[in-house]
């Protein structure tokens, strides 16, 4: 797993809920149809997004329902990471479970404008705005959480554990 992520920033506000990332009407739809419904509050976002782009957001990103599809949709869109002031607890847990990086970083919302270039060291949670020359310190993952990300998610951790159990 690459620990240094670099990409173009898309900026969102506070309290963006999982219904925006995974609208009820998109659940069960084929990906091509689902993709069109994601982030309907910013219709240009999905069309202009490039793989490796980064979302910077305010407080409480991923609040709302416990929809596992929310971080999964972001990962499928090709977003490299979400850096936000804070996260909804269940959204954050679901993100770790599917190995989709999200870093809480106080001050990030004010430190970035849309289109800025970010560099993030996932191992240390050091966040740099390369456009403005600003550096912030986010909240690093625990070693256990970083291991889950490195192994590709909780299902892979479980598979590895089960393989070890049957090898005894």
C-alpha cells in the first residue's frame, strides 16, 4: 500500500451525510446508474472527478445513516482519501473496514481551497497543502487500523486469520 498520497482537492462543507454519498434511490442500481446519483448536490463533481483526487471537508463528514455504500461509492469513484475536520463514527468505521483511507485533521477545511494540491503521509497523518505551503498534523491511525488498510480491509484480515487457524 502506498503511504504517501498526492492529489487535487475537492472541497465540501460541514455535515455532509451518507445520503449524499449513497442516495436511497441508488441502492441496488447497476454502477453506471448509481454513479449518476452520487453527490447530486454537486452534479459536476462525479463527471469532473479524476482517479486519485482528494476530498477535503469540514466537521462531521459521513454523518447520518449507517450506509456502508457511502465509503464504498467514494472508493469506487477513485477518490484517494477524505481529509475532514471530523467524521461520523459509523462512516469512519465502515471506511476502515473496506480499506478506504480517511484522516481527521483539525484545520484542514480552512487550509485548502478547491483545486489545491495535497500531499498526505498516511502513516503519520501529516497533511501538506503544496499550493499554499501549509502543513497540518492529522490524527494518525492506530497500528491495528493501519494494518487493516494495508491488508485491504477487514475481510482480508479475517481470511488471513482463518488460514492461520486451519494451518494448525
